[in-house]
C-alpha cells in the first residue's frame, strides 16, 4: 500500500489502495502458475516491500478494509490502477489488447465544471489539444505529470527503435494513426527517410518502446525537420483508479467506498470468501 500510493496519502485513499491491492492479488494469483509462483514484487504486478516498515495510518487503512474486495458477478475484478489519468479515464482496451469490461470505461474525471467543458470521444486533434491545455476542475490535477512535454530527435527515436528493428533508417515522420475515445493513442506510425516498411507501435507497446513517455494521452508536434514534441497528460495506462485522483477525493471527504464506486462503477464492495 505505501509503496504504491504513498504513505502520506489520506486514510480513505490508503484504504482504497488496500482494497485494490487485495483484489488484484486474488484475481491474478494463478497468472504465473506456469512459472511456479503467484505474484512478482515489481510494477509488472504490484510493488511489495518490507511490511515491517508500514506506519500506523497504513495499518489502520488495511485493518479498516480487512477481507474487502471489489467483485463483478461474484469474482474479483481486474483492479488495475495508475498514478494519474490526466483528467480522463481510459477503457481497458485502450491500454491493452483485451476485451472490454463493463466497469473500466472511458469517463471524464473531475468536477461538474470539468465534465461540462468536454465531450467524449476526444479523437479530434484540435479537441484533444484544447483538453491538454486545461487542468482546473480535474481530480488529481496537482500531480507533477498531470501535464507534460517530451522532446524527441530523429536520433532519439532511432535509438529507441533499435531493439525492435536494428536496421531501421533515420525517422522522418511521426503520425498518430488511431485514438481511443479518451484520446489515447492506439497506433503510432514512424516513417524513416529510406524506402522501407514503417514501424507501427500499438497501445501499451508505445510506452514500452518510447520509455520516456509517461502515457499515451498525447498529441505530436513537429518542431522542425527531425525534431518532435509530444504534449500529453497523465502517468500510466489511465484505466481504473487514478491514485492522484483518489488522494484528491479523499481530501475532499470522500469515503473509500465512494472513491471505488467512482473509478469502478457497477462493482460490488464486499468481503471475499
């Protein structure tokens, strides 16, 4: 809990993280069976560290939610979470190549004032550019990666693509081919100066290859030939709970149950047996 959402988070946010960590562990306990273990201790699964170093607030949050999980049709849900969604939640199939689930949908994440400014889908570049220029009214907008910029040169891109295609030429164009309803990039095309097949990065593969990108919620601006700026928002895949949003809502007095209902609508908060 403290190594995911931070030990200084409000108790109801800590408790929210405890429920999700428990739910995720139960739902994925057989995921690595073929390799002979249940879960790993890094960000591929969840960050687990020395439990003896937790403080009283974390202990209280865990005890407060002892045995509680989120379920759908009586089974633990896919309790994915991330640092900040940049003001809009992603559907699960915008992040990964998997089927939709009813409790992980695209939704604007903010006050009524925030929600009234925009309409989903955010697929048009001009609409998304306007969205990324704003932050007031969005939940968790004080996170340092709520809005961000990253610059790439053709040399930077060529190095990032080296393991994917060692002989790929010098990148000349970067094009967004497709976006999901939250505005997140589903397919990013990189064209080289030489006459060869372009590289197309998809969904989570975009950040896996271009590692300095905090999220796939971005627009691409060509600054000059061979230089691009990615203007974006959020840190992580954007699906499920925004940890920055949960902290913000907890500070506003929201309960653990209410925060969970907001990020996983339609799920049941119950004791798992």
